[in-house]
């Protein structure tokens, strides 16, 4: 989350709660809402590393709030993040390991493993269908996020089918 | 309640020269009225052959096919044709619209063939075209339409005779994401109104709309189960944005 917060702060200084709201508004309901405690902990670490700095802003009738802004060092790190290629999607290989190794022990057969896994993926897909139908199309970031999840799942299912053809 | 589809030990063996190639090997399948069943499996697992046999487009080698409580596998080709007109709608991957007829006539024809009066057939045409958002395309030729529109026309045509059974073979196989979404929405809508659907698909988004998924492998059913809803609330449970 460090770099996401740096990116938001590059736009304008903000306090913790504003950052939480901005993340929620940008990614929509399709993404888990960030925990405010985690945001403050992350901001504290960024401050300690000299990537952001905080100023106290007085408020009438309320305790001071800390407004964070990006330092030159923070901006530099952000630029490196933006410029470098992003790690590709990691292969979720836990099931694959199970599929290859479990039958060797005699505690499971591959067809049963594949069948159970397929059902699991399909029920996830069905939930994503529901989620997509509840998401207004105008909410493009959330829609794209759900479509991305669907495409990843479809790839998992295609891979499962290949495993079935070759291993079962 | 009578099952819309029931097969008993259904077998299809193709003859490739002297070599018999089994495509479907003893399938027992029952589909209840109003059910939406997706058939999945690797290519060559017998999915399309199975659905073609259910529609009488491919003759079975052995076993039984019952549609709406009546034995169908022993029918002559012409009796199958009659049964299809009255009871079965078909949607294919490549639309198969009649090229030299307008969109509207493509939709109206099946109802006329099924014996509906011209007035009933016309009403059905109007309401289907309206439901599928195609009213202003009624006088166009199929070739003037995009792939997604053609598939919507094909779906309207398949539903024109109010079939007891809608059979679909990869209906979104040739469509991009957006058109897939439109066709899916329509399938979901007709299913909600009680349409029985048996559909072959590779697309998990499509399969996930069904009540039940039957998985074929090597011509046999290896899994048959309802899709459970888990109520995932976020896409983040599937992909992790770090």
C-alpha cells in the first residue's frame, strides 16, 4: 500500500481518512475497503523513511489533524515504481502442487481434485457475475477490476482443463 | 413433473474409415423443466455431439433420448424435423441465419413453420425483436449486422416457436466481451422466465449463469453438480492488487 498512498499524495497533500476515502471512491465496491489503522501505520513508516512529511493543522473544536505531503525522496521512489515493469501475475500454484503431489501419497485421485477445484472456480465466477451485475457500468474502474478477475479465473479454468487432459 | 430431456446410456460412435471413434460413451442425463444446464469439457470430450443428438441433428448409435416424456431417438428424420419445429430452439456458434431473408423474417419463420397463425407469428416477432433491442434492424439483411447483433437475432429465432427446450452450442464462442455480456444477459432473462436451456460452453462466465454444470471427459459425465453461490463481495478475493 506504500506506493499507492505515495501516488495519491503526489496529487495533493491529504490526511489519513481522506486517503481511505479516495481509495474507496477510485476502486469502488469491487475492492476490499482499506483499513484506516493500516493506513495510519503505513503513513507512519513512510514518514520515518523520509518519503512523506506531516504538518499539524489546527481544527476548531477538534484535535489537530496531520496532513501528509510527499517529499522529494518520496517522489523519486514513486517515479521508479511507475517506470519499472510490473511483475506479471503470479501463478497460483498451490492447487497445482496438490494436483501433482497428492496422488503420489495415495490420499487423493486427480480427477476428484480437478472436479472439486472446477466447482470452486465456477462458484467464484458466479459470484463475480453477480458482483458485475450490481456494479453500475459507469463505475469503470470497478468494472474493469471485476472483468480482470473473471479473465484470470477463466485462465485458471483453461489450465485446469489442460491438467485434466494431460494428467487425469 | 416430466423431465424435458432424459437420456439413457446414450452412445455415439463415429466411423472414421474402418476405425470406430467413440464420441459419447453412455451418457445418462436428465434435465427438469426450467433448468439451465451448462455442458463443459475439453474439446473432443463429446459436448457438441451430445447436444446435437438431443436436437436430432446427429443420430445416436445406441441408447435412448426422451423429450418431454416422449421417446425421440427412434423417430424418422422427418419426424425429428417436426419435433424440432415445435419443441426445440437451437443457437449455434456461427449464427446460421438465412442470408437472403431479413432479420425480421428470420425471426418470424420458425413460428410459421411450427404452425402458428400469421398474426401470432407476427406478434411474436415484434415482441422478440423489441425484447432483444433489434426492432430498428428488422428490415436489414443478417450480413449487415455485427456478430453480436446476429447472435441476438439467432436467439430470437430460436425462441420464436416458444420451444420447450433451448439448445445452444458455444453461443458466445465467436463474440467479443461486450457482445458476450449482452447475449448472457438475454439468456439469463429468458431463463428467469422459465426457459429450459442446455448449453455447451467453454466460457466460464456463461457456465456460471447456469443452475447446474455437467462436465464431460472422453465422452462420459465426470461431474454433475449445482453451482453454489458463495457471496464473494469483492473482486479482491480473486485477484490481489498489491
